[in-house]
């Protein structure tokens, strides 16, 4: 049974991407008419499909740009927390080294005397 040949099923992600590409081509061919756009003082003639895709792209990217200040804030908090953690680890190492043994006798010294 271990010698059976494994067949790779058709990659569903690849099939979906091909279908989306086909739909995009059909959409482009059906919406190739030119549209006049007024932006402030300029008049621009743009194919309808370009206008629709540009609006979709802007609508997709706009929320991502609004999160940039939040990401910067979280990164600065992370670096500050890492520094505090390193300082705490250093201080606990110093405390462990300088902490005296109970009753003034080190456990290691007692083992050495018995041998």
C-alpha cells in the first residue's frame, strides 16, 4: 500500500484564479466604452472598465492605509515591552546571584564536605 502512486488533485486555487481571469476578460470586453469624468477642473475620458477597477482598488486599499498609524503604535509598544522584559530579566538575574543561601550555608558546600 505504501507504494501506491499519489495523485495530485487539481489545485482548486488555480482553477478559481483561471475562472476569475476569464470573467475579468469578459467583463473588460463588455465594458470597454469610454466615459467622461470631471475631476475638479479637468475632463478625462477613461474606459468604463478601468474606472470600475480603479474604484474597486481604491476601496480595497483605503482601509489598509487607515490602519498604518495603529500598526506604528503597536510596533512601538512591542519594542518598549521587549526592553522592559530584558531589564526585568537582568534585574532578576542579579537578584538570584546575590541572594544569600538560607541559614548562611550554601547547599553545594554541604555536598562537598560529605564526599
